[in-house]
C-alpha cells in the first residue's frame, strides 16, 4: 500500500502539490502551541537569509524561485557544521561519500564515484564564485563563512558544465571596516582539539579592509586496527588559513583579493570495513559487523595540499548595471597509500597522486531594472591534471591473484579548456508574475596522455601481454543548457514557481584504460521539470516549502570498480528520477524553533542492460536472473541509482531560556533518518546501507553581551555504526564507515 501511495505522490500535478504543501503546513501549525504575536514582535520570527544564487544581486531565499537550502554562518555554528560532509542531514536530497581523498557529492540521486583524473563531478562546488574542479579539494573546513547555499537540481545556465545535480556555493564574510574577531576552541573525545581564529578590520579606514582566518583540527583514530603492527585509522590532522583584502577605490568600484591554503596529513579512512568473510582470513572474519575495527597490514595515509588566489572586481556602471570580474588560480594536490584489499595479509598496496592546476576567468554584467533582472557572462576554464597510480599485487594463497609479484603503473595526464557564454533574465509581466529565460553554450576540448605499464616484477621483469599501453587522445565536446521558468508572488509571503532546465556534464577519459576502445566516454545530459511553493505564515512564525521534480537523464557516466586500480567507465542508457521535498521551519514562540525536512525520491535506471560486475561481487549476483555469466555483466534496468535512498527525514528542535540579565541557555536536539541506499547498479544488499538514524544533541550558554559562547555537543549519540558508501574491488565487498559517537566542549570568544 505504501508503494502505491508514493507513486501517486510522485506523479502529482502542480496544483495537488501546492495543496499538499498548504495542508501539511496547517497540520504542523495545529500541532504547535498558539501564541498571540503583536506586530512589533515580528523580529522574533524565523531568520531571513539572503542569497546570491541567481547572480543578479542579493535576494531573500524565500523569494528566489529555486530549490535552495541556505544556511547562515550563525546557523552552521549552532549545529557544529564544519564542512560540507555535515550538510547531509540539513539539505534535502544531499548525500556525500568519499573514495580515497576525493568527495562523492550527490543531490537527488545525481552524482558519481567517477572522480579521478580525466573525469568530473556531477555537483559543482563554488567558493566565492570560483569553481573548485577537483573533488579532492572539497573537504576543507569552513573558514570565515557568511553562508552556504545548496542549489538542488541542474544549474547549467548560470553555473555551467558539470552542475547536472546541483551546486554548493560557499560565500565568505566580507572584510569589515570596524575591528572584529572570533576565536573558538573545541575539545572532545578521541583527543579532539580544534582551534579557529578570525580577525577583520580596517587597514585604511573607508578604503582598505582585511580579514584572516586560521583553522586546525586533530583527533585520534576512530577505527582500531587489530592487525599486528598495523596503524589505527580515521584520524584527523589538518589545518588551513584564508585571507581577504577588500579595496574600495570609489563608491562605484571595489576589488577583493582572496587567498587560501589547506593541508591534510592524516591516517585516512577508506573502504576498510569488510562486509563478507574471506576464507582463511581468521582475523578479518572475527571482526565482521564491528564498525569500530579493521584488520589492515598496510598503512593508510593521505597528504593533501589545496589552495589558490582570486581577484573579484565590481564596477557599478550606473544605477542599473554592474560589471563583475572573477579571476582565479588554484592548485589541488595529494598523494596517498591505501591497503587495496582491506585485509591483514600482504596482497595489494595502492599508491596514488594527483597534482592539478586550474585557471578560471568569468566576466558578468548584471542588470537590475524595475521590471527586469538579468545577467550575461563569459567564462573560461583551463586545467592541467597529471596523476600517478601504482598498484602492487603480492601473491598469497589466501586471496586469488597472480603467481608472482605484479606491478601496474599508470601515469595519465589530462589537460582541458572550456569556454562558455551565458545569459539569463527574469521579466515581470506584472508586479507579481515573472518569466525567466536563460541559455548557456559551452565548448571544450580535452587532451589525454596515457602510459600504462603492467609487468611481473623481476628479476627478470616481464611485461604482461598487450602492455605497455601508450596513447594520446583528444576529444571535443559542446553543450547547450537552456532554462525556462515562471514564478508568481501570490502574496508577500507566498510564491509559486515552475521551471524546465537542461544540465550537461562533460565527457572524459578513463585513467585506467588499457585499450583505445575503453579510453573515453561521452557527455551526460539531463532535463529537469520542477514545480515549487515557498510560503511563510503568521509573521514569519511558520515557513513551509515544497518542491516536486521530474528528471529525464541520458548517457549516465557509470564507473565500475573492478579491482584496486582497475576501473571501467561507460555511459548507461538512461534513467528517470522523480521526487518530492518538503521543508518546514517554525518559531511558535520566541524561545522555540522547530525544523523538519522530508524527502521522497524514486531514482531508477530505465535501461542499463550491461552493467559491469567485478569478480569480488560475482558470488553475490551469480544466482540472480539479471546476471550474465558469459559476459560478466548485469541487467540493472529498473534498479535504483547509487546513493539515492527512497526516503530521508530530518527533525530538529531548539529551546532558548533567558537567565540573568539577558544571558541565554539553550538546548538543541536533532534526528536524521535515511532509508536503505544502494552503492552499486546491481542493488544487492551487500552493496548497500540498511536504514539507520542518527541523534545529535547540543546545549549552550551565551552571554548577554554576545562576547562569550559555550557549547556542549554530542554527535551520533547512540554510537550507530553505518556506512556512507561501499565498493567491491578488494578481497570482499567493503565499506566506508561514518564517524562514531563524538562529544566535547566548545568555547567561543567574540571581540
């Protein structure tokens, strides 16, 4: 019965969706205490967040016709949200995994584990308008953040290639013309210590302001390595700095220089939790099901360095036109060592490194008139990304493999250039109805040089058949990403909108290709149809937003991990995604705030008849009728997409209590629940995470003058063991575990 109900909701018309939003709002309202609110008490309503997602200046998030979750810096502090991983519970449809040093970001089931050199992400990350190209640079801790915007759905018109799933914008605090600062010290279990410092003020009053921020975090390993002499893993040891200089040349011209650097030097977490027994591996088999222990004979370590510099210049041409230029140079580099088969025997050791450099330039002209707001721009991107992957496979009687020590060396280099022109504008045909039209055209070319050596280690060294594979290739791609939309501001507190948008992700190259036929893959595209309602009630005491969407997804780029250092990337035929997202916030009294997010998602392959199956996964699929033993492929048509749980829910409640002469004591509780998520097209349970829930608790004390804040916090209070992604390329299917129960104290001093 539930399945029928979900299907009905997913296929609902826009009118029914809007009615559902109003009805759910009313139900929530009836459940809350009734409070008489005078007009002068309006400031006790919900926080209004201003966003710049449409690139035409600042607009209130509630009046922006996009599915967008926006979080202020103060709001992030309340929940101890320190990086994009922590956003998963708060932004509907967001899922973030990790493969080696690289982020895997999914929004509404759109994302990829295809994150190595030669490939691009499906969800883009922007910091102050600068595109962060490599997933290895996505995990830096937040520094001097004004707000974070999570734009759900394709954003190809304004944000370009590779934003088929959406975009995450991180916006920094502007340097201040008055001296201000903040210092935070956090201590916790596992020996956690985090220190953050932010200082801003005038260097030349009224002309030149500056800011600088520092961060350092360390904690002991979360996972105990029970192998003799093995290193414990899942520790933290990273830090960074970020500086800004803002020069106000005149009332019409300002320029902001930004520079940052972050460094990680950590015993990292990878796919280290074995999910099935391996014959003969007594130690590994003894800890199956224990997400706090691993048995690894090889060190797991990552060293990463990310940073860059950018210059943003704004020139007000007249009262209606602004010219913006953003120029940036960035580097993203890492090298790592991982235990490739995740066991206590010496069998597979992987060394991997990447050293990417990118240059970006964007020119925008923003126009704001009484009935029209729009932006037009030109964009250029250049990237050079050399990589080295070394895989050593040692013979062992316990794990099937080669009779001699085998070494594979990949030294791929990808170089790419992309140019784009775009325009988008909204014209108000009436004061309350706006029509939006946008279009972007992208041209790009990619060059790929491969040198793949595979041989039996000597003496004597013997090349395996067909190796070495040396190749040089070039592909040209182009993409069109239009947008059509309409929005209706029904009242000052209620808006309806609908949009049709196309997204485009670049084609690329397989860094592990051993033949010309496997070397490259084609772009993927998506058409999105979305209807939404944004409403506020009772002087901003209640906020209720609802979004429904339908995606038609073509030529999906799917990466199959066939073994350590061995991958195969292909274009699946097509998929359909449909869903509903509901977001509710309520402040029934000035001292209470309630938040609820609900997501229902149906993301399936329409046609994927030949998904590759790794030898590790064969024992778990060979009895299924979809498996073809001759070709070792699987008919995944009708199966769910990766990292796309059918249901997710988030609930939070915060109560503030005034004490003394304006001091505040508060308590906050959060609960996040996720339905089963699959991480392989076969949808076998061994490659999934069963439904689970996480509880977070916070209690704090803020002084009336705002100078001191103290917070006790506990995350994953029930110490739930869970996985955030899985793989089947080692001795057995394995997973990447989430953090265990952590707790501590944070003290903040503002000045």
